[in-house]
C-alpha cells in the first residue's frame, strides 16, 4: 500500500520561511511545483540551504495534490501546452518512497486535463520497471526523467550513491515502447572532486543509455559555502556566485571526452527538447556559442522556430502581467531581448516561454561563451 506524506497544519505552514510557502514559482527552465518539502538524502550542495529548509529531512505536504494542481493551472504564469513544468525539484525527491504516489497523482491529474506541456522530473532515487509502466499510461504530457548523476565519491558531500541514479537510468531507458524520455543530468561537476579521466569516461559510457545528456556545474551560494565551512568540507571555490560554476578548462575536458557524442548539451531545455524532437522551448538558438555542439538536425528544428520579436510584441505579451508593468525593452539582438524594469526574475521567464526567445535582464548580462554561467574559472574578456 502506498505511503503518503503528512499534511502540515495552517499554523505549521505559517512558520515556514516565505520562499518555502510559495509552492508554485518559476525556476529558470519552468514553473516549479513544490507542495511537498523535505528530503533525507543530505547532499551537501542541496538548494534547500537557500530556502531555509535544509534541516527538514522528513517530507511533508503543504496542501493536497489536487489543490496544488489547481493552483498550478490557474497560476498567472501558466500557459497550457506552453509552460514547462518542473515537479518537486526544489525541496524533495519525486521518487522517494513516500513522495512517489504524489508524483504520479500530479502527473495523472495534469495528463487527464489533456495538457501537452513539458514536465521535467529530476531524480536520483531508485526507479523500477513498474514506474515505467505507470508513466507509459500518460497520453498527453511530454514527460522527461532527468537522472541526477555526479559520480562524487565523497560521502560527506553526497551520501546517497550516484550508482543508484545510474541504474535507474538504465532501467527506465530500456523500457519497451516508452512514451517518456530520459536525460543524464550530469551535475554538479566540480574540479578536483569528480572530474578525473575515469569520472568523465564513466559519464560518457552512461550517456549512451540516455536520450540526451546535459552537463552543468555547482550552485555555490553563500548559504552552501557557510555549510561547507561549518562542517569542514573541502571548499570547491574561493568565492560564491549567483550562477552555476563551470570553469573553462573543465568544459573543454568534457567536450573532448564527448567528442563522439551527438546528444550532449549545455542547457537543460536543449537536452529535453532534443529528446522529444522539438525546438528548444527556451529559444537558445540565437546564442550561437551554445549551439556548436548540437546535432545538425536539432539546429534545423530550432532555426525553423526562431522568431525575433519586435518591441511591440514583447510589450503585448507583458501587458497580461501586472508585475511587468514597468518593462522597458533596452535592446533586441538575434540572440536575446534585453529588458529592464522587472523587479524579479519570474516574469522574465514567462516572457521567454511565451515568446520562445531568450529574454535577459540588463542587470545580469550574459557574457560570450559562458552564457548564464558564473565568471569564476573563465579568463577575463579583452577589448
């Protein structure tokens, strides 16, 4: 019999950090749904540090599955068949034993509504053949399983073994007639920790089992750095950053190892879109330095969908959002629209998905060759 997580009382919810109480919010690649929070896997670099939820190891629910689906589909940022959705990617594991039935309940509710949105389910936990059977019962959603794999051997940093995710990837990719897609989510790559030739070769071997592979680095925020220092963990960098850190030399080594691959990507949305045979829903095509490792067939798909919006079109889309009333279009290039006047990130992501085109905030410029990544480990640009 399925075990469900306990439901918090209104008084308990009121005591949570403000960000934890926001169960539907944009997090880069899509609207993130997180009405269940708490995880016992204890990965030292977990994003829960930044939400004030690190000490919450027991999964618990802030509302029912039916309530959160209703909140999602009625959310001001949700666009049917357009907005990508991420399920339980901020504060728990979607296939933890107690969380698993909630994951399927949400997926099946959304699917029964006839929605064709991308749904990304990121997991490092054990999955079984019966999970494949149930996922194959979904008829409308475009589901992608992203298997978080790092190969990190230090149990103080990552107690739950990466080999579990590797085996789950193999099982779920081998299912006959599957409707979902599988992605090797190779992260976090950290110099000196999991970037030996053996680590890279192992990831390449594992990538052959997936529909696509995306590699990325470490979110090293202040809260995570504080935890590392307090627990005498080896600090990977001398400074923290707003964006993920992927040093230039590490990227070069990854690309060298994967020189024979035609399904390696720098961005999650690129890998997911490729796996489903669609153009990138984040509109990265105009950022050419991202695309130099993409297969030609995918470039053709993205080119056919690439539309550079006019300022009027951007304002038209933004007019539906009260929190985008101060939007100013600063510049439009082949690769991105640069805007100002947005008080937070979320409306920018909405615009990006509605337009199928990159939208950047003028306060956070994207630099050549490290689009959306931290400057740590990259040579300063010369003029």
